[in-house]
């Protein structure tokens, strides 16, 4: 399999912060809004360099979404920043009406998504946000897998006309995507080619999927690992091409099984190419406090879980 | 970014405005009757306000609608259920064909039950209907104007019942905090909402004191007297540019202009039957020609 050396360990939110600063330097239509989490979202550098284009809105996320929508009317490109829970569930109706239905060019940037938020516990560990956002007509949903890709995605969404949900996280995580690997919204990446099983993953679990593929290789199983960083629009061709080749599929995500990446892939396969499938995802439960590693293990999202799901689905081929 | 010279205002005089208002009220009751659905009460109460705004106050260019509205004063309707008056005023301004008013709330129409950008109706820059969101939107647009070096103004309109939504007060705080002194917001202070009197459903308390405490420059206006509406707008515009957003607490009568609808929450969201339509139209001279 293709090997991906660990280049560094960095948080994906810092990739967002770096991307925001870069895109802000390139385009003076970029503005950023933050609901009292500037440090957590790594927006300090943008705020310092472009104080007139940075809007601290306080702990008032509903108002932040509305303001961002209004700013697009003047031709600006607003990036909103807060935790994933407060970027989606708390403000769903504001996003639905003032951004999605109204077709406004707002980039909703959400950190601390999923279980790897860790010790803060279930109040903050949203596991439903991909589903909430992908159900909105016209919303693009992107879940990059490491620091480099989060930076790339943050820059790429500026050129995409329309609302975007960009999801990233808190923990320091292996950086393994080469900085010069091309990133295109809606184009999945085959990170490692294989013939026995397709492992589709997004976000932090892409790294876990690569680890699992390494374990499987030792057992003589040749897994294909596909990074589906864009959940919506789903890269139909990439999913179908891989599934046609391997004839069994595993999805991996830091999200509820309901409504996530696996759900999107399963719908596509059910319609076009019925294929045995297993889901590595949280199964209809809330999270809890703990370290990211402890939580991924307890909720079945770790490397051994991906290996087990693969062995299970291979028997169903 | 470059600013452009503001578009001109229409500056219709009081007699013209009163004449237009009569036609707009006819449009409202005919649209709601035609669809057998819609919200006549608040629409009739806000008719004088919207007619004065669009035919006298706003610097805007109906013939060349642009979403960004740079160089134009912008208006956002936050209480989107009074779409009939908004649609009539837009059509009578030339944003879209007057005849299109007959499609209100019908299938395949650009005139959705609540206003939206989704069907591309010229004159509409935001979807509204779910209450409480328009003040945030207006604030965002006002701050964008400042960033763009655009000296024009942003106006918003809200129901008084809508002030029960928490987002309004988030936006109220932010507008003062960001010194959005190019924002003029108006509350349609008719004292009624779907379930009855606002004071019974959930009292708003001392509105003037509340907005002032949030850091706004607050004034009151009689909203169903065209001369007073014009004076009120003049006063409000005079207060812009002084570091505070401006709040107009506008006293209106729900259903104003139709005697059997006036002053009751009963006509918030129901349609007149044929006989009621005829009775209403008798009270409202046809001044510009029905659609």
C-alpha cells in the first residue's frame, strides 16, 4: 500500500486559522465573524492582521449567522467561526432560512466536532452536524482529514459560490497529506489503491483508515483507502468505481451512523450498485468525557474497529 | 472597494403617496382573497410605512435590481408574513410586472407565501418568515456598507410580537456594540399577534426604555398618518451617522383602511370571503388600476 509518513502533529483547527489568514491576504472581500472563540478557532492571526474585517460578535451565534448572511448582500464573503455544535444545532433555523434557502455565500467553519473534542463531554461533542447540514438543499459539506487539507479547504471554499459547511476538530493529529497534494471540492482522493475492500473515510478517521489498511495488509488483505473529504456533493464516480472493483465497502467517520458519510454512500450504492457495507460510526448514542483516544476506542471508531468491520464485510462478499 | 453615488429617491408627495397607499391596500385584500390565504392585518397596518419608504425615502433603482445594492438604500422585511404589502409596493415600483401579483401563494409563483430570494424575485434580498432573523441580516448588510465605503442606509421592519424572539436582542446588542449608525429599524407596534394582544401573550414591557438601554437612538412615529410617516423618516435619517442605530417605534392599527378588519388580531392571517372583499374594496378607491 501507499505509505504516508507523519510529517507533523497539528490540530486541524490550526489549518483553518492558517488558511483563513492566507485567503484573507488574497481577497479583501473575505471577512470573519467569531462568537467568543477566537483563540479556540485559531482566528487570532486574521483578527490581528485585518481588524476591520474581523467581527467579534460575542456569545450570540444566531445573530452571527444572520449578520453573515446580511454581509453577503454587500458582496462580502463571510467565514463564521465557532464550535461545531454552536455552528449547526444551535442555529439550524438561521442557517436554513437566512443562508441555505436564501442561497447566501456564507462559509460556516466549525471546530471541535465529534468525540475527539474530548473532556468537555457530550454537550459539546456534536455527532449529528454532518447530517443536519447535508440535508439542507444547496449546502456543500466538507470534512478535511488533517492540518494541510483543512488549510487547503479553507482557501478553496472562498472560490466556491454558495453556502459551505467546513468541519474540523480540536486534537493534535498526524499531518500526512503532502502540502502539494491537489485538493478539489467534491473530488474524493484514493490515498491507497486496493482490490479487496473499499474503506471510505472522512476527517480524523482517514488516518485511522490508513492504519487499519496497514494492519489488513499484514493479514494479506488489500484494502483501498478513499478520503471522501466532501460529503456533499458526494463524488459518485469515485465511490462507484472503487465499490465496483472491490465489491465490499466500509465507511468510517466521527459522526452518528444516521445521517453521515456512510449514510450518503449507502444511499448511492442502494440505488446504483448494491454492495455489502459496514459502518464505523457512533451508533445512536451521545458521547461522554474522556481523552480522544479513550473515546474513539470506547465508541468503536478506532483502528481495530475498522479492521473488524472489514473482516466482517469481506465475509458478506 | 469603490463606492458609487447613491441612486435617487422617488420623492412622491403626500397626495400621491396616499393615492398609492389606497391602491396597495386594494392589492393586499385582493391578493389574499385570490389565494384564500395570507396575512392582511399587518400588511394593511404597514402600508403607509412601505409606500412612503419605497416611493419617497429610499434611494433605489427598481429597473436595475442588483443583489449587492451598492449605492442603494436597502430594506429587509423581517416579519415576512406581511408579504402582500411588500409585493404590492415592489410591483408598483417596477421591480416586476404588476400582473404577477395575481400569482401570490399559487403554485410555480415567484411570490411565495413568505418573501424569498430562492425564486429570483427582483427587489427581495433575503428570505424571511421564520421570525427574529431580519435584524441580524440588516446589521450585517449595514456593516458591509461601512466596509465597502458605501454611504447609503439599511432599513428593517419587524413585528412587535417578533420581539419575543431572542435573536432580536442578540442583534440589538450587536448593532449598538458595532455602532451601526447607518441602520434604521422599525417595529410595527400594533399590539397584536396571532393569539391575541401582545400584552396578554407575552408583554414587551417598556419598549422605548428597552431599546434605549440596549444602546439605540429611539423615536416614536404614528404609522398610519402619511404626513407623520414622512416626518418620522426625515427625523430618523437625521439621526443616522451619530454612533447609534436608530429605532422607530411605529404605532399602527392592524388592518388599517378596512373598517371591519381594523384593530383586531382576528385578521392577522385569514382571507376575506367574496362579500368581505367587496365590502373592503368599497372603502379603498382604485387609484392606479387593479392588477
